[in-house]
């Protein structure tokens, strides 16, 4: 059950019954302060202007037509026509209890769609960082949520391939190789990559050698 949707539908029906257009919007929002209830309907002012009515008078008509028995313990009007809704604690507790024991937490399945979620897509020629972890976690959370709702979710996390960047790295590492491979750290990849890219852009012979390494890599060498 979605409380926002439920209240929006009921208030819209009351608005229409009070003379508002069928496509009117109740503009239901969660209240920012407890003194204004749990939810507020803020659409009365705009609709009253369309109808040429005093906003508070329209709000009074809407409240008199509003059917929230058992759902709200109190409904009042604030200012020029804000409708404040105070939910009935026992009603809310009953629905929370039902959701607790529901396998789907009371959340209905949606119309199934096929959705592609692209994860961090790191460049494997560079060192990974916390940003890749963050976007992967966000992506996984999105996938789990969409799957729970019933969607067909395709997970995508392209991590690159044996492309030009690796040819550049190999060619540059060969260029700076001093015979002691143990001194080369993973963290060096970032600076190596920048230097390799600069050489690739500026030195045709280096670029040709890098492309040759790509061919070898892709050929299984």
C-alpha cells in the first residue's frame, strides 16, 4: 500500500465532487512539521483560482466530502486552504504489521519492463578507485530494487578489453623498463598511462609499436 497514492486518490475524488476539473491535482506531500499533520494537500489554492472561489471555502467543501474514516484521526485546514491530514495510529500500525508479514512487504508487482543497469565500467588500464566501488554499489542497489518490483533486469559492467590502451602501456613499459620489474607498482599505472598516451599522440613510431602489441594481444600472444 502506498499512503501517498491512497490519499491523493481520495482527495482528488473529493475535489472533483466539489466542482474541480477531473484532471485536477491534489498535490499531496508529506508534512515538513508535525504540527501540520502527517500529510498536506496543497492543490486547493490553484484549483480555487481556476474556479473563481475563495481557497478556504473550497478547502472546507473538500474536507466535508473527504472520506477518510478509519484512515485519519483528524483533518483540518490551515492558512488560505492547506489541508492537513493526521493519520490514525492504529490504521498505520495495522498496515505496518501486515507489511511486516508479507513476503513482498505489501508492495505490488509492476508492469514488467526490460531494464539495463550499467555499473561502474572501469578502465582496466588504470587503477580503480573508490568512485568505482560507489557506482557499483548504487548500481547493485538499483538492480535489486527493480528486480524485487518484478522487472527483467540486465546487468552490464563493461570492463574494457585488450584495446589500444594496453598496447600503449606495454610499449611505454618497454621503453622505461630498467630490468627490475619488482619495482613497478600497480599505482604506477596512472602515471604510465598518461605518459604512454602522450607518446602515442606525439610519436608515430611509438603509436605503431603500440598498435602492434594490440594485434599480438588480441591474437592470444
